[in-house]
């Protein structure tokens, strides 16, 4: 048995207090569990993260082991994104892992009212509401805030830093055919994502010249999971180190491409 990776863990089963494990022992540092819109009515399916399964997911996406990263959401060359599997789902939650299967971040939907949750439970009309998500690092600190305003036909995502400072927007460019989104920062197009087929399952991520700098690949998770839940898993491979704000926009698009941008099989963006 090896010790768990350093990080914040529940102080006791079911506790809302997190305690810092330094890799060898528990410390006196504690904090409250970050907020989430998850409800007691939501029924999770499956077990916790398995590094071997996460690495297999990466292989299914056609991504081999690549160079060592820096251990953060913005410095790893591969991010494996797993949506929390729920039989009943009223909020979106994701875990983010590196290529070794270590969790390095998470995404949580926040700010939903009881009415929004009820509408989501009863039908697909929640796509017309505003969605807010927080991207958090391994220490549960918010590093990105993402807002998808209520949409009618096209989507856009407002991207901010954890402190609320604006970064840019991810803007849908078309409705029919292969869906495209542009990264717009200070009124300038600095890149975007382009669906490789009309089902919008896989995306090429490009810079302002149109050169591919990353790739988002959806992985098939089995017939039962696909038929009975809306959970989707993706692998983001970044081909080379990217400057900010491009890297922030790439990470934001990969972590929200399903429910916040593409929305799921009930709509095409």
C-alpha cells in the first residue's frame, strides 16, 4: 500500500470539513467543503476513481504517455475529464485527472435554484437557463469561473479567473454542420474549437492561425452507461505549452464542452 497523494480529504466519512494530508500525515489545516449544487435526490452510480481505468480511457482516446507536466490544470499535457455518473442528475460535476490517473482538479455547477433543478429533472428545458460552473484545483481553490448565459440557438461561455477578473468568451459560430466555437479575448479571435463531425463528439483546438494546438476526444464508456445516463468523459491532449490567455480558454472549453457548450444529445450546441 502506498500513501495517498497530498491533498484535501474529508475529516471523517460524510464530513463537510476537509483536512490537508501532506503525503505522510494529517495536518492541522482544515477548510469547508466547496459548495456544489448536488442534491440528495441525485443517485450516483459506480465507484470512485481508478487510476488504471483512467489510463485505459486515455488509451481509448488514442493518446499515449507524453512528457511530464507541471501537476496543474494549466501545465499538464493531458487532462482526463470524467463526469460524475448519476442515475438522477440535476447538477453537473466533473473530476479532472492527469495521465497517471491522479486527480488534479474538479468542476462543479453552482448557483442553481430549486426551480432550475426541478426543470432539469423533468425535461430538457434547462438548456434555456443560465449555467454557472467553477473550475477548482487540487486544493479546491477556484481557478476559473464559467458562465453560459441562457441560450436560444447559439451558445457562448464567459470565462473569468477565480477572482472574477475577465479573460474572454467562447462563442458559437454556427448552428448546422460541424459546430465551431471561437475564443474571443478583448475583441480579438485568438483561436477556437472545431467539431470533427456533425455529432460534435471530437474537437480540434486551434490557435489564431488555424494551427491545431490541442485535441478533445470523447471516450466510449460502455453500453449501460451510455444508455441510462448523460455522463460523458473526454480526454484533452495539448500538443505544446501554450501562453495565457490561450491556455485558459483551451482548458475552459475542454472542461465544459459537453453540458455547457454542446449541451448533450438533446441539442447541437
